[in-house]
C-alpha cells in the first residue's frame, strides 16, 4: 500500500466477467485492497475467455509462476477448491464456481489427498498454521493433522503444530529440568549435548547446536579423544520423518567406541523404523506426557511466560544406549516403566 500511495498503481489488476454479468477479480487482490483504502479507483485489464480458462489463469498466477513446494501448491489448490464469494470494491474475488478438489489437484500438479489437506487447513481459519504452510515451514499434511485434532482438543492441536516445528532452532523446546537432573545421575555425567538448544540448558562439558550441525561432525568423542557420555534430545522432524538420522548416528558412535553411553529423549513411535532399530537397548516409557518449555524465539514463549503450560500431544521414551536396564529403573522408575527386548536363553 505504501508503494501505491507514493507512486500510484503501477500494474493493472485482472478482471473477468461471467455469464451472469458478475465481474470477478482474478489477480491483484492486494492492489485492490490498497486502492480501496486510499480511496482511489482500481485500474484493471479485462480477461476474455471461458470460465475454465479463467480458472486456469488463477491457478497459473498463484501457483505455477512461483517456485512452490508441493505443500504450498496443495494449500493454494485447497484455497481455490474451498473459496467463497467475496467482494472488494464491488468485485467478486476468485471464480463463480469452485473447482472440485480433483480438478484443483490436477491444475496444481499434486495429489487429491494433498488438496484435501490444503482445504482442511484453509477452512480452519488458523492463521498461524496457514502462514507456516505458506512460508514452507510446515508440511500441509502435518498442518492438516493438527487442524483435524483441533476439532476435539484445540490445545492439543496447538501443541502438535508446535511439536512439528521443533526441528527449527528458533522454535526450540527445552528438556524439562527434572529430566535433565535425573539424566545426569543416570549417566554419571554428561560430557556432550549433541543437539543442544541455543540456551544450552543441559549442563554438558561441550555442546553442538544447530549451527554446529552435529550430524556432519567427524566424531562425537570427547575433545581429548576419549569415549563420551552424551545426552541427545534431537529435532523430531518438521514433516513427521522422525529422528532416525540421529538415533542411527548414536548407535554407530557407540559401536565404534567413540560414545561410551547415551540417553536419548524421543517421541514414542512404536511403528517407526528408527524406534524398532533401538529395540535392543533398554527404554523407559514415561507415564503421561512431558511438558517442554519453549526456548528463545519460540512463538509459544509468550504464553509460557504468562503461565500457560501445555503437555506435549505425544508420549515420550528414554532410550539408554550402553546402559543397563537397572540404571534406568533406579533413576526413573517412579515416572515410567522400563522395557527390555526378550532374548531367549538356549542351554
């Protein structure tokens, strides 16, 4: 609006008139809103074509001319398939008859399932989630999962949305202090925190933050080369992929002898390959859900500082690589149950 106020409307908006003589704004919604607020007249150019051609133009202008991810294209297609009539200065915005989700999917070059997810996100009206998908911070499927959960539990949905964004360093979630205290007792000491939050809230001798890119480091041994005892609360994956790269790296370091022992705080996902790969190690399943504190830059920080505390919408486990089941039991038995893989003894 500031540019239009200073220099006038540089580019005309595109309009199209349907068979009922209703004029629709195909492109230039922000320009139309700006000139309306300034009390000016909107300069337009008329598109002459069929309704199908007009719809194709809308999709081209809003999807194909931009380098968008499949999630972003699905969000745009979902918006087109679920849009409602609306007016700006007497102009109807969009097209008279919304395309079906299948038609929108074909136009956007994505699956119909993704368009359904995009429609669910758009109709939710949750601006934070819509913005996260539009900015490429959150997959449309993860966002739709949060939205659908919100129909029964809004608070859980918000926590789920934030949990999916946990892979971002600016949206860090800190391990509860009482868990850290018990982890130190269980390990004896924490040499390294390989997925440290910017706050470095875990008292370790050395840390690797997102900027250090722990997975690219040659070794997780101590600086002097001795085997380390480490704490690992890794990113959980913005698209639901899970922390498989991290868990496999811990196991490899342990097998190579560069890590002596490790405690991993992870989401409970029994069907995930990475959790099955950890089955040989003892694990503690926490009773109830943990409450993670939002770190610096996390949008949930203001609510936390105001006294709002929400449990994570997922269960958590603690896996002890290089530790005995009894060590987990000694320090965590009052907050969870320790499980070990069954291994029959053959005489």
